[in-house]
C-alpha cells in the first residue's frame, strides 16, 4: 500500500542500464512481446529521460515491442496511471486504463483513486487487479478489469470491469489491498494480497473468471508478530526452479526520504507456504531476507513494493520505487536484476550513467 497525501506532488524518473533483451512472460507461461533494454552506449545517446509523475507501486508488462508500466493513481485522485516505452528509458503517458468504477465508491466510501495495480497475461488477454481504500483504513476492496490488449491505439482495446474480487471491513483479519495474481504449476489461480493488520494473505481464484473461487478460504502466508504495527505489505509471488518466492515490503512507505520501506524475500515448495527466509525463519514469524534497503546517506531511500518481470533469457527483473534524496524525496522508478546463488537472490541495480 503506497499512497500519497493530497498536498504532496511527486515525480519519478525511469532509470535503466545494462544490455538485456527482455520479454515478459504471462501467468500462462506465454511470451508477451520483446523490446531491447538499452545498453550503456544507447542510454548515453538517448539523453535525459522525461520525468514520470507519481510512480508508486509499479508493475511492468510487454506487448508487441512496447513496455507498459502501471502504477498507483496520482495525488489529484486520478485513476491508475499508465505509461508506455520502447526502451524503458523514454516514457509516454497514456490515458488511464479506465475511470474508477461506480462500485468502488459504494464499497469504500471516500475512495478517490486506485492503488497498487497488478498486470498479468492470462488466456490470451490481460488481467489488471487494483485496490481501493483510504489511507490507514481497513475498509478496502480489490477489483479486476480485463482487456484483450494493452495498446490504447488498437481497435480492440477496451477494459471491462468485473467488480470486486475480495473486500475487507473493520475487524476482518486482513486488509484487501495490494493484489498479485499468480498461477501455480498445476494451473490453479491465486491472489496474494495484504497490508498491515493480519499480514499477507492468499486466496484461490476461479481461473475462468479471475474472481474469488466460491468458498475459498483466505490463508495467512506472512506476518510480523513482533512488530507493533505488523508493518508488512505488497506481496508478489513468482516461481523459479521448483520454488515459489514471496517478495514483500517491510515498514513504512510514503514519507519521502524518511520512508523506511525495505524489500524482503522468502521461499516455499508450495504456493500456500510455509515461506521461510534464507536463515530458515518462517515468514509467519517475521522472517524475510532483506534484498533492498537504504542507509541514511543513500540517495534512494525506502526501496519497496516490487513487481517481478522475467525476460526472454530467464533473468529476473524487479521494478519498484524508492525516494530520491536529490530530488525532494520524490518516488522514483528503480529497476534491478536478481542474481542467484544456491537458490537465493541478490539485487543488482541497473542505472543510467550519471
């Protein structure tokens, strides 16, 4: 859950480097399209990237040679934000995928925007899950919209909203925001979600509709019982070499350079857990191996809310945001690659030349 106060305006800059040739793989394992990551020389020749407004909670997808970035709506309460790029450096703002559906304001009084999108390719089309809530509230909901394409210039471009998937209210053991859609190796569909309160959750979906499977229980997969606020959110699950990896964010976002966000990871042989960190500590007991954090004198603070993206060569790319101390603490798009040793990753940042 990464949200912004009404009186704060943010900008973010896409930062890239290293020579990678990337495609995105959908939840059905298909190849979605390709476009080159810029190498060091092409980045230098490209000039400074244009600023992107309010890049919080980014997720990335590729289709037909273009990259599509979706992120939380802006402080003026616009819907979800969308951008397109041929190279992950130069971005063009696109129209919001869809206006805030009417059901959201009925389910969550006071909701004026959508947060923390998740984009996946499934069954030949695209599924975009999103959250609606108000800051610090447990009255929340997650919705689903689908489109046959991400390209707003295509003749068949059209988002169809399918209503709420999971909702929560005061007193529930979870907060229904920060969705992430994933399929397991048996083809079953799941949604991970959660922020503070009871921690991170997993619920099975009907794969045909993308909605909650009737009667499906909500399973707790991570929490921080020793943390007074249970400050954990933003799950993202992906599979590699027979393991399911669970990414999450610890601590607090949304406070500029004072943000304490950090990114952690654990793994499990089963999609519903138990997830453990590198030391063997359960993520239900506060475990989580830190892969991205900041020191007080670092330029980029509070790195968190990662989205995973696997390229055509099997490299695991993370997009996330952090707060730029050299740019008024504004949240900035960050991109890194996970490199693996004995089944555990380290994060190597990809940077534009300074």
